[in-house]
């Protein structure tokens, strides 16, 4: 795997459940929200996903240029916040039927560099979030990077992966909800997920062996653990004046 020192920018992930009775309004708002956000200096791209196992679970990923943009993007009650950001946040608060929100700005700590090429394809994703007991954090972090992720990438169906940690920055301390760690895996296809990667009788032997190691070693050291597969539903790029 490539070193994360080559990574560009930061990653915002927002996950939320939406009651199916409110999907029309929720998705209509998001279809306008992502292009609007990309008008704001600092946001570079955006992608939306829906859970394959839980179709009420939605994920939005956004690329952020760097720390220098955070005051204008996240200090909503301050003088530097961009007016589009303030308006979009107000619109989000008006949505109905939402629950179980997760929102974090992350920095990459290992793996295939963000946008180089991680998250440049339309592939489905496996997303894993967790907090770690501080007593075991250094040991667990090393195991995850040096053993767990490389072993998973040997399994047919996993293509590439990156690990992220919530950013410690004054502008996002009130925004970030945790959990602290995110592992993001690109999967070959939905068929490969069904064929090799899901828990069950069809799970690939190497995937099952690594899951057993995760259950015996990883799980006892974490809290707020969540794992799921997600399918892309939209992809948005920043339009630059004068671009061909």
C-alpha cells in the first residue's frame, strides 16, 4: 500500500438514517445541496452512497482542500463562515425523518492516497467506524495498519483501502461527532461483495479468517463500532470557470 504522506486534502463524511416516508424531500434536498456546496471555496468534490444492507442509511463524502478552509466552512456562528454554508446548514436542520447522525472531518493516516486514486471510481464501498480504548489505541492502530488492512486486501473483491482519523482542529471540534477512526475500502463490485465479502456461507475463507481475528482481537478494544457496504448514487465535481 502507498504511504498516506502523498494524500491531498481532508475528507468530510456525513452519515444519517432517513425514514422512507421522507425520502423524496431528503433526496431532493441533497441533489441540490451537493452542487451548492461545491460553489464554496474549499470544497472540491462530493459523492453520495446508500447502504446495501440498510437502504435507510445514507452517506455523503466531500473533499476539502485543506485546514486553511475550515474556518469558513465550519465556524457557522463566526464572521468568516461562507454564506452558502450557513444557508445549507439551515436547510439541513429543516429536514424531517432523520436519525443516527455521524459527521466528521478526517485526515488520512495510512493507505492508498485520497483521490490518488482512492475514491475516484464509482465502486461500492465498505465503511468501518470505531472508537478505541486509549489503553490499547497505539497497539490497535499499528495492528490495523500493518496486519488487518493488508490481510483484507488479499481477499478477492477488495481493491484498495485508506484509514482516516478525526481531525483535531478548533474549527471542527464542535462539529465532529466521532467515532474517531474510519476505514474505507473500495470493493470490486456488488457481485464481488455478495460472492466473497459478506458474513455468511459464501464468505471467502481469507475474509472469514480475518473477521475471526477482528472479533477476537479488534472488537474487545473498540466501541461505537459500525460496518456496512454502500452503493454510489451520485457524484459531483467542482466546475471551474474557463474549464473545457
